[in-house]
């Protein structure tokens, strides 16, 4: 049991409490009354719910800033990334090392839950359970929550469905809520209607959420070339505009498409740290939110963003929103990065610090020069210090980052494991 005490401000996601405290019960949830146990000092901090990264590709943490992947069209980016995967060799060992780095980075940036859309499945991976289990093991070792999305990118539809079924059976049903499984084709540019249909059957059988990507430039281009349609028209026809579906990116959607998305009850994930450098534009997230679409935030992967700092991307979303409709407030965007992302995962207990919600929280130190002169400390989390790291991070009532350091493993150890593995495989090639 744990009590976070002495904060300058506690933002629950719904209300703000100057000088408030948060009690974490033995069940890993926020308690309505004080509890006995450890007291975590939050003096000089703003406390928020843990951030929820609703769209990541953790494997790409091993493939950042590769030559030929910056400032190029996606049609060139995709084969270059695929070539790098093939050269290094994607297996459970690499998946664990890359996920460990990505999840450690996430925790050190105040992210307590990461949705990992894993799209790379070499033939040698078999049913994929070994790779999925390696990613889940990395999350358990560090104390992060994980949503493992069994994705597909031009995979055989039957093989993808069998793999998703096996992964759901192996990892699903976690009573602690620390590991969740979902399914997700890469998009209509990549996967056949049969893949969408078969993965939807797996999702229905296991009670899983569905996720996919839509309206990146290549998605729009290929949908027009192959089908003479817009991506969202195809997703609607294929049964993938529904309340259990979350769509990432959504650049260049029209007013009519926003109306269609809202009517279907889908949720959306904004990834400006990927979309802008890839040249896809600014998704109209304020318009989607105004239409009552649940909006979340994600970083996407290291191959396009190169960083997993969700708060920095929240700041970017705040800054570019006027280019796609209207200005948004810091509180709106923090809501996207917490409860909004959680809604897209079907996890209403995440992203808020109300009694009964998951005791996932972040203590942001606001005593430094970057926050001096800030009149609104909650808004200052986004407007000031874009690269800030938290003082403490708590997941399910357990401290996983204390005084800016990982509790489970030294940061250098996690980074060194991936560096060593990549070096060894480079020598082997």
C-alpha cells in the first residue's frame, strides 16, 4: 500500500486538488480513504494519471534514425525498414530487448501503459507466441502495463488468424489487467479483406479490441488504386467501423468522414510525432473530439518518430492543432493522453485517479527553472520543458520509477542489452 503525499497539485483527470494526495490500495487501485504503508514524497510536484501510449511499435526501438528513413515517402520507407528487420533478424530475443528499451523509455517519460502494434512476423516465428511472450515478459520485468496487438502486414490471412488465436490463448485473460491482447491489420493498403474478416472473428471469439491504421498517404493512394475507394469506405464495408475499433493516424479525413466515424462509435489515436515528419499532415483531432469521437494519443514507432516521449508529442499536438481546425487546451490534450487513450483500449479504469481506478500515476517535478514563472502548473507540463522526465512513476500502486530512475533495472543495463545484441548481429552479418 502506498500514499502519494505533499503534491502541489493533483489532477485526477476530472478535478484538480491543490495540495492533494493519492492513496493506493492493496488491490492496485485508488482508494477512497487513506491507507497505511509507504509514503511517497511528491513535494514540488504536479501529480497526474499515468499517460497511456495508445499506438507504438516497440520493435522499432531497435531501428531508429536508419539511413534512408528520414524525409522519404512511405512507399520508400516501408521496404527500407523491412530490409533492416531482415538483416538483423526478428525473433524473441530481439523483441524482448527492443521492447525493454521502448518500455523503459516509456516509464521514464511518465507512460504507464503502452499499446504495441507488432507487425513483423518472420516465417521462423511460427505462431508468434514466443515473440509476444517475450514482449509481455519485458513489460512484467519493468512493471509497465502492455496491450499487445497481434498485427498483420501482408501476412497470409489464415496464418495471421491462427497466430492471433494462439497469442490470445497464451496471454489473454490476465486478471491483473497488466497484459491485454488486441488484433490489428496494418491497414487497407497492406492487408486483404480476408485478413480483416478473420482477425475480427478472433477478436469476437476472445473478446478483444480491434485496431488498425487509416489515412496515411500510402493508405489513401493504394485504396484508390486497388479499390477506387477511400480507406474509411473500405473499413466500413469490411465491418471495421464499430465501437470496438480504434483507428490510428486519420490524416486528411473529411467532414463527412468525421460524421461517419462518430456515428460508428470508433475511437481515434493521434500520432503527430510520426505524422508530421512523415509528411502526412495534421489529423483534425479537435474536430473528431467535437463530434464525440474518443481521441487518444500515441507516439508510433522508432522508425518514424524515433522517440517514445508521449508528453512531448502531446505538446506537439497542442501546438499544431490550430492548423487542423481550432486551438485546443493543455487540459484537453492531457485528457487525450490519459483517459482518451484508455477509452480506445476499452480500459475505463485507466487514465483517471478517482477511487476504484487503477493506481497508475506520475509525479512531475515543477521546481526547476523551466517551470519558474509558470502561472498554470498543469498547463505548464505541456507548454514548458518539452523533454521533461518525471520524478516518480507508480503502476498498480507500485513505484516503478523513483527519483528519476527505473526501480527494476538500471537504465544503462536495459540500453546495453539492446546495443550488445545489435552489435553481435551486425558482426554476424
